[in-house]
C-alpha cells in the first residue's frame, strides 16, 4: 500500500491529536474537585450557639464569683472581730479557719469546674459546627473545605474560594432550625 497524499495523513494526525487534547481537557475540568476555605476563627466566633454558651458560662462565673466574694467578706469580718475583741476570740479563730479552708476549697473546685465547663462547651460547639460544615459542603457540592486559621493548614488562599460568610449564615440558620438546602 502506497501513501498517496501525505497532507491527508498529516491532517488526520492533527485532528486525532486535537480531539485527544480536547477530550483530556474536558475530562480534567469535569473531574476537578471543588475547593473552598473558611476562616475558622471567624466562623467559630460568629456562631450563635457559641455566643449562647458563652453567656451561660459568664453567668456561672459571675454566680461563683459572688459566692467567693461573700465568703471573703465573712472571713474579713471575722478577722476584724478577732483583732478588735477578746470576747469569743477562740470561737472566732475556729470560724475564721473553717471559712478560710472552705474558701480555698470552693475556689479550687470552681476553677476546675470552670475549666471543664469551658472544654465541654468548646467540644459541643465544634461538634455542632462540624455537622453543619459537612451539610454545607454537601449542599454546595464542595469536595474540600479547608480551614484558614493561621496554624499552617492554609497560609494563603484566593479570596474567590472564601466561603466564610456563606458558611456563617448557613450554620446560624441551621442552628435556629432552618431547613437544609
């Protein structure tokens, strides 16, 4: 078999190469994952649930501070009584020691409980946020959502991929009983 027209063969080769190139280009654009990032600290701080738990936490701290302040006032009053009076001095000293011990125990217990409560609240917030972030990613057909928080996970990102504000709106609507998208 003899090649009759090399131009036809070259043209067919070019057409095949172009077709392969377009096919590869289309395939890679179709299979590209959709990627976004969010500013995790902003999402966390703007989450209504976090704000509600923060108010509860501050109320508990305030209540516990009032208890400690009240004990401290009693301790100071007895201390003044001990210094200014010989009458019932031994009884006042025992009361003073008892209240001082009670104050230290309550203070230590409150500090430990406050730390546990804060840790518990943080875990509850992240559990809820992670659920909503997963729902959001599925609803928006996002394959990867990166957290940009300055800890090294994302050091720079194009603002076009920033989903922070949309995610804040979504998680707060979901928390308030909004329907899934």
